[in-house]
């Protein structure tokens, strides 16, 4: 198993169980997949290599081709925040 290549069919990411399809015994089989490197995200369709195998159906994989970095989440902005001016202070009146 170690050294075989396959394709990710279910996203491999920290805290989740991914899935890869490997050619084995004259057919294709699905395996539960985890990234070999902690914190790595491997998207669906990426070609991977098996670095470790825990029978019967768990593999640890790494991408064969370099993957693009996953964009970091940005704070959400509201269109309303972009179009409304902050309120101005009320005018000061002197009644003396």
C-alpha cells in the first residue's frame, strides 16, 4: 500500500475524515484518508501518495503535486457598513 497513488474523492482536512480511491487487487477501493502532515488540507480531485497504512481501510496521504494554500477566512463585512456614514454628533446649542 505504501507508495501507491490515488485521487481524493472526499476532502482531507484537519478534524475530518477524507476519502481516497486507490487501484488495488485489479480494481478500485475507497479508503478513509488523513493528511500525513498536520494541518494540511487536500481538496477533492488532487492526486496523492500513500505514506502510511493502518489496516484495513485507513491511509495517511500527501499530495503528489504541490497544492495551493487555502485562503484564510476574512472577517465578514456588511454592505450596509460600507454605504452608511457614521452618525455625526448632534449640534451643540447654547441657550444663554
